[in-house]
C-alpha cells in the first residue's frame, strides 16, 4: 500500500505545529515592534533640525542662542513602506515645504530614507549575499521569507542584483597605472548562457594579476566571443590603454590564440606554459594503457628538485617515448623551453608558477556557485557574477607561494633542450 505524502497523516489535528511554527522569540518580536517608532523619531528629529524648531514651536529669531533654521512649514505625513533586516514595516514620514532663495517653496527631502527607496542598504547587501552564495532568485525568496516576512520576491532579488551594474562598469574602466602587477595568469572558462532564447556555451576570458607583494587580484573577466588571437589581443590592448605595465612573467594554458597575441604585444616577456594542461595533451596522444606510465615519467620530470635534474629527466623522457609512442615525445618537444620557464626562478616560487591553478580554482568555485541556475540570463550577467563573487568577499584570494622572494631576478639561462 502506498501513501500520498502530500496529504496530512492520519491523526493530524488542525492547528498542529510544524517545525519552526512555535519558534517565537520575544526578544526579536519586542525589537521589531519598536523599529517603527524609532525610525519615525529619527525622521522627526531630522525635520526639527532642518526647520530649527520642534513641532508646534514658533520660528526662532536669528541671533539668539539657538540658530535659526530654514523658513518653512510642516504639512502632515505620508506613509512609506520600508524593508530592512528588521523585517517589513510602514512608517509615517513627516512632510514640510521649505522656502528657496528665489522666493518659492520646495518639498523637504529627508536623508534617512531617500526618495523611492524601499529597502535599506543592509537588506540589499543581505539579499545580494544570499544570491552570490550559490542559490537562484527563487530560492533566495524562500530562504529569506522568515526574516523579511515573505516580502522578497524573485523580481526583488533581480533588481538588487542589477544595482551592482554601476560598480561593475566602474571596475571595468578603472586605471591600472598604480597597480604594481608583476605577473599575469591568463585562461578562459566556458559557461552556459541564454542567447537568442537558446542555451549557448560561451568562453569568458579571465585575467589574474600578481602584485609585487604576492597578492593575487582579478584584472578582467570578459566575453570576447571566443579565445582567438584577436579576442586575447583586444583584452591585452585594453590593459595597456589603462596603464598596465609590461609584466615580468605571463602564465598561460597553451592556447594558440593567446600565444600569438602575447608574441605580438610582449615578445620579450617570459612565458610559462601550464604543466597540467601539457600533461593532458600528452595523455591525449597515447592509448589508455600507457597513461599511468606517462604520468609517472612526466611528474617525475616536472617535480624534480633542481634545474639540472629536470634537464636530465627531460632527455630521458624524450628518448624513451620516441621509441614507445612518438606522438607523446613530439607533444612534449612542441612546448619547448616555455614548459620549464619556472626553473629560471627561485625554487620557492616553482609551485605558483608551474600551472594556471590560481585561475582554475576560481573557475571551479564560480561553477559551484552557479550550478543551481544551470543557464545564466546573458554573457554580461555571467561576467558580472564572476566579478561580484570576489568583490563581495565571497571568494578571497591569498598570496602566491614563495611571495617573499618575488624581488629576486630570474636567471637568463633557459633549460637545455638537447635530447
């Protein structure tokens, strides 16, 4: 026999409490019932200060001990709905008309609750924070229903989110002249967005900078229509136009479009090719039965302790796999010395230079936060959300490994590529 779990069980009595129904908190209730009176007192005090007199008091004469306020008269109240972390409430806002220098009068505007504001900034921050923590607009409404008394709908969440547009635009055009960036980490990530009413996969270009003190900072997140040479060159040219200095090192994933863009703009800048991406390339050139052996040999070479040991193991890798699976050896040789640029730097920095993991971790965290939404409304929304996760502190980046030795100059001697 099956039971319909959506129907009340036998023995259910009307008025029976469910979880949280009887979680009445007299402290919370007492505070919230006094919020309206406190806000109204605040507004009345602001108007008293503007007029220079209390309610029902005659205008004061300038020159006595009390300073005279503006010339004006009160004319009643109007009700305003307000949503804050204290919940939803309705307050009576005092009204007044103040004399202007041209002999006319103008409506007094209070500073506590600006015109057309229906939510406090703290309420907006709470709503945006809940959204950025990894839930969608409808689930934010359900999650905050108890706090706001059901006054937050999915449209409210969307409007709060759109308020970040001004900050996003300012961030995209900010000057980079004063940014002490010494390294760039460049990579792309694929997200699903809605274009022409259809779900489409797009590439977002992500640029991460490393300051001279070792702190990582997001420099750009843009949809440029793909990861072509033109797309990357447009992104890098924008950096230069905004004052970014030529970096001492660029870490890349090995995409041909990015390689060409860097060669054209900064031909003399050292480039480190991500060792994890190259590892995947090697495995793609060999049958599955050889993957474990390739990985062991490759890791033994990449994670060797000294530059000389790296050179020795690279030669051994090339000789072995030329005979066993030539495509693997050719793929390794294709990367050239850029796969081992990290060996020119102090050993304490090798871990942070070898890969683009700093950006890959951001990609993973970003996708974990948006998995409840499946498809984002637009490409710009996807980029804004990525940026907002860092700007709001939802994701915090630490300094790179080996940052105390960043001031040390790298060696000019590249690795020996002889096999």
